[in-house]
């Protein structure tokens, strides 16, 4: 394996692959991108990110240090079968939902270092909250490579395989719940007579500011108390949320995501 730049092969060139490529330090990694034959997508990636592309990724495997599987879960087993014939201790990383290190290890030669990386769609802005879990054969140096691969798309946390299965509903699915809330708030805001653009700015910045307050590590309940004066207008709104059991609703929504992911 290369002692200088690490050689990285992406199999898949969609949105998540592109977010990762955009965030990579070209002084640390040489990148080759292949996919299942969508040459138009490969041309787009080559032009946008100035990386090497290939119409036959299988010819590149032996030269690689790291192989990133950036395609749908259903495509994995065929690709893993092909990889298992030719890989020699390369690190295999998937960014697909449900494809955990145990599954990767079961399909690849014994001793293969594997990792499961779960970003969310904010990766394209470098604002993902990414979870990652390692297989049992990843060494310290390889873990450092993995963290260098994902640090360009935002914050990350190392967790266990089981925890990714449980937490993906929060880090990757729950943004959709926030967007639903934003949609409702935008509609109410527009009804006051401002433009759609003004409404979006007001709501987006309110949510962004609230997120920044959460990052100060003050407990959410304390932040609520800082906004809501007892008996005041905010407290009246909170009472409606409490009567309608917002907390139970969120728990049920997260549980529904988890149950569907297990199917």
C-alpha cells in the first residue's frame, strides 16, 4: 500500500459520494470514481471535482488502499462478491443504510477491515452529523484514515454497530421532521403578509440559531425555560404541545423509522 497519499476508489458517484469527494483533502488522498455504467454521471463528477474516473473499477482495486461503496443497499452483495475475489487488505467502507460491519465481514475475506459510515443529507454543505462504526479488523491508522475521509462533511461520532442501527433514525431521518416543522412555520409566517423568501429566512435562521444554542451544551429544558416566562405567550404555546404529547409523537416517529429500517 502507498506510504504517502492514500488511494481511494469510490464505487458509486451519487450525491453522498460527491459530498465526500468535495470534502476530501487532495493532499491526503488520490481519488478514482467508478459506478455501474452511468458515464454521464462520471463526466459530471470529473468536471466538478477534478478527479480520475473509470469505466471499469475492477481494474483499479489492486492499487487502492480504501474502497468506498456509495450505492444503494440492494447493490451491495453483487459488488462485495466481486471485491472478495480481488481485494488484499484494503479498507472497505459503506455509506448505505442497513449494511453494517457484520454484514460486510460475512461477505468479504476473513480479516478484511471494514467500516460503516452514516452521514445525512447536510453532508453536501459540510454540516452532516455522521455516525461511524468499525469492524473487528480495523487498526488505529486505518481508523485515522476513515476520520480524515469524513471530517470534510461535518461533525462525526464513533459508535457501535448496534448504536448506528438505533441512532440513524435521529441523525439521518429526523432532519425530515425538522423540515416538516419548518414547512408549517413558514406557512403561518406567510399568512402575516411577508413574502415566501422572507418567511424562509425567518424560519431558517430561527432554527439555525436554536441549534447553535443547543451546541452550547445547555440542557434543552433550560433553554425552554429561558424563552418561556411562566404564564406568558410562549408558555401558552408549550401547553398546546404538551397537551398533544409532542414528546410521545416524536418517540413514535423515531420508532417507526427504526422498525422500517429493520425490514
